[in-house]
C-alpha cells in the first residue's frame, strides 16, 4: 500500500473511533501520534479524496464523519482494492503529465523527499552531475526549521506521459535493481511488477543494504534503482527521436532502448514490443540514504507545473556507458524459482515426518543465545501467530556464523499438493493484528524476484517483538479450489495442532483478512517462518535474512 493509502486508512480509523464530526486539526494530531507527519492542509487534501469516494462526509464547519460505506471499507480494509492500486496510480500519473517538451511547459510527475541537512543536497547534486538521474530540474523548499529541506525532483513517469501525449503508449512493467560493472549496465538482479502489489516497486529497493549508487560513481560498479517499461515496436524510432529532444532540455536518464522483441538486461521483451530502461528518479535520494543520512523518500506522489523546477547544476557528465552484453539469462520470478522446492515437500501430517521448505538466516555465533531467547520470548508472548520450530545449520563458508532455519509457509502448499490438492501461493503480506486481523500490504509471489517478507523486513515495517507497538507480522495468502476444501481443512487442522501457523481458512468469494480468492477457490492465511527472525532483527541483532533456501526433514527441527 502506498504511503498515501496508509494515511487514508488511518484517517478512517480515527473518524471511526469518534462519535461526532471531527476537524482536520484533531486528525492531524492523531496522525502525528501514529507516526504520520501530516499537516492540516495535507489532511484536508486526503479528506477531500475520501469525500469523493463516499467514505466520509462533511458536516458543516464541525468537520467530517465516516459514512456507512467508509465503515464497510475500513472493516474490510482498503488493501483488497490496492494490490492493483500502484499500477492504476501510475497510469493516472501518466495521463496527467501533459508536459510539452517543445514549449517546455505543462505538468510533470515528481518524487518529493525531505532531507535534514545541507550536506544531503550536496550529495544529491554529485549524483545528478554523474547523470544517474532523470533530470537536474529540482525544487528546494525549506520547511519547519532551517535544516529541513523538501526536495522535489522529476520522476521518470514524466517520460511515459510525454510519450503518451505523442501517441506512444508506454506501459510501466517493473521497478528493480540494475547491476553495473565497470560503468556498463549488465542486468537486472531484482524486479517487482507494477501489477499486483501495494508497495511501489522502487520504494521496496530504496534501502541502504539494497543499492550502492555511490559505488557506481566512485568505482564504476554497484546497484542502482531502475524502471522498465514497454512500448509498441512501431513507435521505436519516434520514441528515440523524442528522447533525443528531451536530452537537449535536460530530461533523460534513459539507460537502454531494446530492439523490437529482443530481451534486454535479463528482462523478457514480448514479440512486437520494445523495452526501455530508465534510471530510477529516486537514485540521488538512495545515495543520501547509503551514507546514513536521514531522508524521507516519497515516490511519484505529485503532479506539478514544470516551471516550478530549476536546474540544480548545469554540469552533467554521464557515468554509464552502453550495455556490455545483451544476451543475459532472463531473471526468474520468485514463484517459478520455488515450484521445484514446493514439489519436493513430502511431509506426512500423520507421522509428522518428511521434508519441509526452510528459510535459513545467518547470524554471528556470539549472538546465538540472545537470538534464541528473543525467538522464545516472541513465541511465548503470541503462540497463536508464531511458529515455534527452528533448526541450527552451519554457514557454508564462515565458521563464525550459524544459520537459523525456520519453516517457510510454502511448505503448506507443498504438503497440500503432495496430497492431491492444488495450492497456489498468491501473496506475501504484512498482517496487522487488529480485530479482525487485516493485511495492510500485499505483494504477488508471481510478480517479484525477491521474497515479499524480506522486503518488509528490510524496510523495518514489522513490529513482531513483544512490547513493540501495534503488532504487524508477516503472513502469506494461498488459494485452493473449493471442491477440495473439506480434505484441505482436515490436513490444515492437523498441521495447526502440530504448531504450523495457520491463521484463517476462508470461504469462496470471501475477503479473508483483506485478501480475496478467485471464484471457485477459497483462501488460506498462514504465518511466515521469518517472524521469529524479524523479532531478532527488531532487537538490533545483525542477521542476514534469507528465505526459501532448502529442504530440511521436519523431525530434525527443534521447538522453542
């Protein structure tokens, strides 16, 4: 879910708790208590959207109150609709970006981030001068105290809008991490589809341990965020001409334009289409984060008039050269990589023996006792939601480290399939333990190369440990044909009694904790084996989180 949608859900929750119309000041104060830094003006903007959707209504000068439709939406949560929201949001932005590059006038899409010292601006300027940006056009606005600076920078979605205005439909496909070697773009190493996700793809990768933008400009090698889109092959020549004109006025960031129907940088390009790779507009902001500076990054949040932006520098020395090898093996998505492991699960629920899929995360041996104590405390505080099983394994190369293996929820799919019941892993999600529990973020297993739960952990979105805020844990959503429901329920109940984390077995067409199964299927919500690992991470212990790593006999697992 986007940050904007998080805010709107929280506004609905605040209004739901009130028994009278509520004004924007009180809502802003309540949001601030929940960790959302939103002023009254921004609250009014969000309230207007909620009014238009029919979720709230204005009651004169007294403020707003939630409607019955709003309560219904809040009960189900907005996430059910939002797994398609990101793609729809970018389609809307593309349409609204009416910038005319001939007259250099019109609206553009921007990313707006907040930095907290002047040095961060200098870092950003260095990255822009290296060419690892969409444009040097920015707007710097001092807000609050003098050290707080709001930075508005051009987003690559603007280029999609320009192409569309010229009759070329540009379809955002993926955001990901692009590997650079000796200043040559090599291939995407990670991708997330813009479809079937509530998390903006590049937002998922804008973390210190994911990117290495500074290494690219200083050493020539590293990882940068980049976007990949498709256009029809017939529009290739015209698109190249437009991009050439854009470069002349300071709008660029194009890394590569593929030949028609030719795979590029490890990404499949369908017949009759052309792939265009553009550096992520957040790249300069990622460099700031890599240095440990505080920054609040927002992606494609606004449409503004281009005339409000100005070049931060007149010097652009392009760092990257042409791609080195365009015959890279296509990067597989997570689910396609996992099916072979899923098929090998042979756990027998009656005998409680057989292979399950394990996540294996690595930790320094000196931290092991503390980590196991945290795992036990986390389980004991909430046994309904935490899987108690683990196993210690050796690190493949480092004698000072040990692996903590936990049961991956894909083991459940494997068990059902091994018993003749088709089970499809659909989403990895972040589940908030309200009453009832609600998914507040979902990422499709079939549209990402990285485990969704690793993304949530890397962005510190969980609160799994005892006494750390409102509980937000890792969970997955699966689909099973309704005709097999009785057989599946029998097996799942045995699994649950064994200690596997199975939270909810849904009904056909039921919205189950905010996720919905297709017709003629029912949903299963299961807990992640990474919950105990997340608790370790929340307590400040350095742990290398791994997911879906290997098969382990269940009988070799220990119990907390």
